[in-house]
């Protein structure tokens, strides 16, 4: 009987899915339609706002202060979203390019405050990329525990300074504006092994797993010490939608981390799926698919954030791209219970702003004019229907 009910919901949910030229929706297994509020604003061609499509969770954008001179850009960034991520300004190398010289980017946090956006997602603390040379070379000729101690201190000091500063930034209600952080970003290769010591200085100095554990432990201890007791701590990575091996490795890591506590509190709260994807990635089924990635991350029981969404046009059709714009939010809503949805964040605003360049056509808005593309309508409906 239970199977029949599941099959019914799966069929009902899929009936709404847009057709793809490359896949049949029948491939999706076990979709269970979860609750949504009924007060959401349905799509209409007259100025719908993404943040109103589904009030169960936030819709975010990564933004870049270099674009603030463009009124079309700031107009969309300030109106369509209720969460903001700094595309670059809060990264390690941007904040502490030289040892102990801290340059806290506030353009992005101020943009949020000035536009009544009450949530900034911090990105990112520990990352193999963008590590300043002084960090890579900090160990000098020290060996053994001493060398480890040097890197533990660098990590602790960075988190302490960064969390302490951003804790002073408050939202309109007097609560901390930065409500979450990517504490660790991209620790795995696509085959599910850890990035090598040659690539990742944190793994080289502290051990691949221990570096991650320490980052979360310090982050929790420091946040709680500040009184920032609601700060949510995330493990963020890409590739869930095309590598079961990587997804499973992330699943195993976060399951290990979530039972480690500091003052009886788990040191990790959530997982981010970056979802820098393309129109050729598999949507449905249980093998290397968007469906599998989201379902496995939901199975961690943690908060789930689609944290850097863009869909690159990769030699295929706009219809295939739109199919994914519709189904990514739809599958997210179907698989992640409402209380564990940290939201969906898009990686920058329009095609002129995306890291992959204009030709990738990877966002919701056309280059230069910022006209809404069919991607916008499909994403909105996937959030709402
Ligand atoms: O979009 C970001 C680009 O402007 C930067 O040059 C680059 C290096 O810092 O990082 C890009 O953002 C990345 C994000 O921080 C982590 N996930 C992958 C993103 C795209 O490369």
C-alpha cells in the first residue's frame, strides 16, 4: 500500500515536469511530495519575484561588488533575492592576503543591509584554492607537532578574526547578518578520494580528514564563544550531480562529522551542493544524477543548501537547460523536508556576470539587457508548482 501511495505521489509530481529531449521523467524513483505553503505567489508574466515563489526557503544570489555600478544588476540583486553570498569578498585570500593583516570586505554585507536583505551566507573558510603564498610557506623548516601547531594556529586565528568581525554586522532585527558559513569547501576529488597533499595545503599540513574536523571544531567553538549560537556551519562541494562516488564520500564524511560535538552541539549543520551544472547532466535515476545527489545529501539529515546554482549551455538546447531549471528546485522541494531547506543560491545575477562567461548562458537573465530568459520562468515554476 505504501508503495502505491509513493508511486501515486511520484507520478503526480512528475506530471508537472517539463519534457526533456534526452530523458523520460519515468526514470525518477521514489519521489515523495513534501509539504509546501499555499500562500506562494504563482508565476505571472507581470513582475514575479523569485523570493515570493516559495516562501518556505530563501532564494539567494552570489554578488560581486565590482558590478555595483550597474543599476540593472543592483536592481535585480536587491529585489529578487532574500539571501546574499559574496562571490569572492569573504574568501580567505581576500580577507587575509598577508599574515595578520585583515581586510574585511563589507561591500556585500552593506549591500544586503541597505536593501533589507536579512541573510548573508559566508563563503568560505578552508579551501584548497586561493590560499595566499604566506600560508603555503608558513611551516618553514619546522617539523612534526610544531609544524602542525603553526597551521592549527593559522586556521584558528583566521576563523576567530573573521567570525568576530562579521558577528558585529547585524540585520534589521538586530540579529547576526551572516547566518551561515561554508567552513570547508571542495575537499574531494571527483572519484571520492581526498584532494592530494600537493593540491591542498590544509591536507598536507594537518591531514585530509583532520584538517576538516579541526575547521568545524574551531568554527563551532569560536561561534559559540562569541554568542553566535545560531550560526550554521556547512560543508560545501560540487559534483554531486555527476559523481555518485564523490557524493557517497561526502555523505560518509558529514555523517562522521555530525556526531562530533562541542558543548553537546554537533560541529556541522549542513551540506551545500554547489550545482554548477549543465544541460547535459543527468536529471533522474540513481546513477550520477541530480536526483541522486540531492537525495543523498537530504539523507544526511542536515540542512541542505543548493549553494552556487548555474546551468551552462553545453552544446545542447535551451529546452534541455530549461528542463533542469525546472526540475532542480522541484526535486529539491520533493526530497528535502521544508525545515531542512537552507535555500537555493544562484551564482551571480546575469549571463554577463557569471564566472563561465557570457557564452555559457548559465543564468536566468540575458547578457547586458538583463531581460528574463525562459530559464527564469522555468526556475520560478519549479520553485512554485
Ligand atoms: O565565481 C568565482 C570567481 O569569480 C573567482 O575568480 C573564483 C576563484 O576565487 O571563484 C569563483 O567561485 C567559485 C566558488 O568560490 C567555489 N565554487 C566554484 C565557484 C566557481 O568557480
